[in-house]
C-alpha cells in the first residue's frame, strides 16, 4: 500500500492530494490516504474525491509513504506522519518544489527524523515540459483512458470568456453542430451564472465535480482558453489526454501553451472561429493527431514511468474487469420509505431476458424485501439519518457500495428525481452506460436544477408517460430522451378469487362486511395525513356493513390512534395492489404507481393527493382523473367534503359507474417492455444482437 500525505495544510493541498491519489489508482497502484490526514470542513466534492481511498489502520511491513508538497511540511503534518507510521519504519518518497538545495535537505532531515528512515526526494520541477509554478505540490503524469472515443466526438472547452456577449453567442451556435458534442469546463461560479442566464442546453462541468481520469474518458478534443499553471486538476486532465492521444488545441493569447510544448496545436482565440477550425482541421485528422500527441516530447515527459520508477520497483498492473456471462445491469431506485420507484424498476427488470442480462439492485432497506420477493439480488444502501453530521454522509457510504457493485456492470439504471453524487460519480468513474428512468409531472415550484445538470452523465433518459396526454411535460430534449407508455402493474382477479379473498379477510379480522374500503395515504413521511385517516375511520365506524383497511408499507411507522376503531384495521403489506382488486373503494394518494394501478386495474378511487415539496404534482394528476369522471378527488384540507364523497361511493352506484367509465377509457399501452428494450439497447448494443423485447413473450407484469 502507498500511504499518501500532503505537506500543506490548505484546503487546496488536500484537494490536490485527492487528485494525485486518484491518478495513482487509475494506474493500478494501491494508493490510500489515512483518515487522520483528512481535515474537518472539506467541501462536499473533495469528500467524495477522497472517500474511495481512505483507510484507518496501521501501516504494515512493505507499505510505503508518499509525501507531496514536501516543501510545505509543518509540525502538524510531521506529528501526524509519526502517528501513522508508528514503528513500521516505512520507506518514504517525497515530492516537492525546492528553490534551494538547502530547502530540499531541510525537508529530507525532517522526514528522516519522524519516520526513522532516509526518504528519497524528487523535485517535481525537474524535466517539466513547460514553465511551472514554484508552489506545485504534486507531480503531473498522465493515465491513458481505458475506453475508446465516443461515436460523436466530444469537444471540451476550458474556461472560455463567457462574460463577453459575442463569445456567449458563439458558444450557443457552436453547441448546435451535428459534427461533435461540446461542453464547457470552468469554475463553479461561472457555471452557475451561465445556467442562471442561459439555461441548460449546453453541458457544463465545474472542476470539482469529477476527477480528471473520469472526465478524460469522455473527451476527444480539449480546447483551452487559459494557461495550465496553478491548476493541478486541469494539468492532470491534459496529461491524461496526452497519454490517450487526444487532440489538444491552444486558444490562449499568444498561444503560450503551444510554444512551451509540442502536444498542443494553435487554434482560434475566440469561439466564433472555432467551429470551422474543428470541422476542417481537427475532426477529420483525429487519428493522425492522436499518433502525433502520443509520440510528442510532452507525452514522454508526462508519462507515468518517471513517477512509477520513483514510487515502486514493481511494474504497475492496471486493474482489468472480467465480465463473463450475462451483462450486469444495476438498478438503483431512490425510495427512502415508500416503494414506488422500486416497484417501477422491478416491473422493468422483470421484462428483461435473464439469459443475456443480469438485473441486480442497490436499494434502501425499505425496498429490499419487495425486490427479493421478485427474485432479484439486492445490495442494501444506507438511508439518511438525523444522526449524520452532514446531509450527504449516507451518500458517501452509498458511493462506496455502489462503486463496488458497478465495477463489473455494463449499465446503471437510476429511478428518481434527484441524481445523487453516488450515482453520478459511479457512472463517470466506471465508464458505465447510464439510464435515468425519470417520471415527469414535477411541481412548478420545484428546483430540479442539480438533477437536470447531471443528465449529461446519462446515455438515455426514459420518461414513463402519464395516462392523460395533457399531463406530460418536456424537461429536456435530444435523441437520448425516449418516452414509453405508463409503467404499471396490471393485475386481474377472477370473481371467485375476489370472493375468496374477501371471505378470508372477514375471517381474519372477525368482521362480516359487504363493503371493503382500502386507505393508502402513507405513514406521514411525505405529508401528515393523520387527520384525514382519523376522519375516514370515524366515518367508517358509523357503518355496520363495512371493513376498513389502513394499508401501509412493512417498514412504516404507525399512529396509535389508528388502532382503536371498531371496524378499521391496520395492514402492513407490500401487496396493496392485490388487496385493492378486492375492494369496493380505494382512498389513496395520487402518486405515479398508485394512480395508474387504479386506472389500469379499474378500481374505484377517491384521491387525496400528497403535497410534499419534493414530490410530483399529485393534485394535477387527481384533477385530470376527476374531470374525466374516472375518479373522485378531495383536497387534503376538505375534511367535511371527504365524508360526503365517501357516502357517494358507499351509498350509491358511483363505484360501479366509475368502473364502467374506466373500462371504456382509451389509455396508453403500458411501457414496461419498451423500457426494458431501451435499457438493453444502451448496454453496448446488446439488444441489437437478439430479437427485441417486443418480439418476445412478456415477462412478469
């Protein structure tokens, strides 16, 4: 193991250390950082950068210590190194920039004293391909990417001057090209300002959101409008592209980068002239340019050999992933308490051909029982907890788990509204095919800017349509966005099966009934519906021929007040849909799954929409059904009206009328199988080699 440490104490020093360690890891070296070296208050992105490389044990025989920024050694750093090294007496290699020989000898003496052995010192300014910053802490070296270029070349523009209106307009025109994809790499503020002013038609990256090795794997041409000094992330990105034979264009004033090194070609200084230059000079010659870059002096000086020779006598062995058998597809639904996203993923996964695709799940504890009952392997994720000191701490743990699970996968399928860092980074770092199942009908006041910004990591976005066309909204466009019919579980219950189930319920609860009512309003996580449930229980208690079942997920918390009513009973189950088929009325929220199961299975329903700020627009969905006469709807605050609507179902023929109207309604065909086909097509085209899903018998519905 290589225990890596930085001599500096600034936040930038720790960030550079994270980049350095990730580069070593990409080479196949076991580079790690001790938890004692991680200061408090690191920003979120650096925490995710470091998370895969942390360890908390003692050094063992054969472990080495690698120090970067050795010119900045402090007493605090030296004391920490002494604690980490213990009595192991590890070999040590230190990188730094030293203005004088005396400074180098001073750093060497300090490290010798605390480690008990004489370190090897390497000045990172020696043999540098260009003028370097004297404060550089880490050596710059490149790692060739594992994956080939994309079918449509990807051009990355580094910090163009977008404050200039002419340049901003030229960027908009550049993004319309059909010959290449363009994106921008800049600082966080510039990215935020651009999106606030111009929207998200152009993909923007800020430096901290992904590591250089992951970003380099997605880039074919890099055009830099700024010098490379003083930005170790950018230097590492460029070095990776040099090692990979990427095309590098210098668009800085006076072409200073190209004058200092032979890997860059001179390009236009403004965005307006870039499109014809790329189309005429660069894109047709990518192969030749790549050969030139790999044979350049810059490639020789930025290659990893010098760093490897200094760090370890053993040759690096880049990790190779052996994929045998069916292609692994990892599904990650975002549920914390409810099961809607998990059910939708399970319906799609059930339509996949297990002979050539292996669907597995990474899911929160609330979902594991359901998914295992459907026959899928599940890796549990960590749910958010008030005990966590930071809101994203559970996602740090999930990042490590998801990163391990997807190491041998082809595709990661995410179903949810907010794209977690763990999902975003796993896709980028493993070069996965990303698929986002994104149901629509977002509330107008919702801020989904982060989610839509991270759409750039996905190769395909699958949008399950709503039952009614006027509810469908477009949040992004492009060939990668595909819509399918509603993803819904259709089920039938023969009359004799329905009668038998009702008889079983009567015997189980000791209540003879003629009417069966189900209430599915959740357990108060999305919104507190205790008042509505209490009102329903009170109304049911005044009826003698009725059984009222309050249905909640197996992991939901219960309200004690629900348990004291004469003909209301609480049922914990993940099979609420089957119970609903036997009911005369279902009082339910208007979430995507519940709403469509009610319609497609012809169940009379009274909708009480959830109104959580993070949820979809359930009120719009419920109103659309009410306006078509296919269901009833009561707003959460309308408690008096709730009992009147209930009476219309239980005392009249409204339930039968609604069943007949639903039977006559023209609803879109379910899209379960189409969604499965679209996922299989993304996975390296594996669906193209076989009969498409549409030509195969449907799987479990």
